[in-house]
C-alpha cells in the first residue's frame, strides 16, 4: 500500500485522490496506490467542501500566493540570499531556482508553461484536482497562482459562487464547525489568517469572509494553510490513519517520490 506525495498518479482514473476531510470514502477504491493532492488545491478544498454541501458550488475564482517552501529548501535559501543582498546593498545573486528575483517581488508563475498553454502546470493541477476530489467534473473554476517572498504557508483568495444563497454569517458558522478548519475573522480588530501565524499548524485557517457585491450568491474568502503540513505530510498521515481505522490494515507504508 503506497500513499504517494508526487503528482504522478493524481489524475489516473483508478487512483483515489484523497483529502481526509473532503472525500475519505474514496480510499475504498484503491488498487495499492492513493494519491496525495496538490498543496494549494488541498487547503482550499477543506474550506470549499462544507460550502458545497450547504449551498452547492457554481463557480470558483482561485488566486494563490504561494510560499518558497513549496519549491524546496534551495528556494528558501535563494530568497534569504537575495533579501540579505538587497538589505545590505551588496551584489544581488542571480536567480537559480526561479526565473526571476523572488526577494521583494511577486512572480505570476508557479511551475511551468507547457504546450503553448497560457495556464501554468500548477494552475492546471488546481483546476483538475479540485474537480476530481469534489466529484464535480463540470465545475466552473479558474486559477491564477503566484509565488511570493514568504518562507512558509500558502495564502489564497477564493471567490466562490454558490447555487443557493449563503450569507457571510452562515458561512462563518458553517466553517467554524467544519473539520480541519479554524475561522479567524474580525478584520476591524486586525484578526485574519496570516502566514506568519499559521506556519506549524495542521489546520486550514479562513477569514475575510464577505459578500462579493458585484455578483449574487458569491462570497470572498481568505484561506491560509501550512503547505508542508496539511498541504503535504499531515494529509498523508491522515490517509494512513483512515486506512488503519477503516480497513484494519496492520502495516501501511507512506512513500514520497
């Protein structure tokens, strides 16, 4: 039994793609491999699933602000070296991990562009994996993924149109009771999810819940999660726990490729 953290198997039709709080029943369909989803899609779906169950998802505009830890330790080191050079007025090291300087910058490209596609591979993953995990192959969803000079934690802006009306107050109550979700939403008091405070937590944090005044039955949400924990390792462990609890398997192997 393999829980795979790579992107290799995620869209294979006979391989379950599982977020523990969203579609745990999918593990029953495995044939020896269960795929762990994309980090940015995963944290969004923990928030989106309760909304879908309550009001039905009609359309999602997904915008992410992704940390350098999502690219690995070399990316974190590149950010630190560039920031140090800028702050100390020394020669700026040439970018090696990213196509452009990441320090004090925002790159509107996460992963690569392929085959003349205007969307990056990361954006395509978010769209395709969200549809598969939610079981909504026709879900209208678009994504823009950016890399920001943050060491850890991905932040996301979600614009969510629902089939039935859901007020911000109802959404807060719904998400406060949702597994794996923490609501931090008092903007007037300066309380909303921050990457600097979410790092090291297994839960996904959500705030800035408000109506989109330009479109009916639509809410805006700000979502932050630790991409190394819930976005990767934590969910893999949760899948293993589900396997042990539901299938009684005595030995489960977690493997990252």
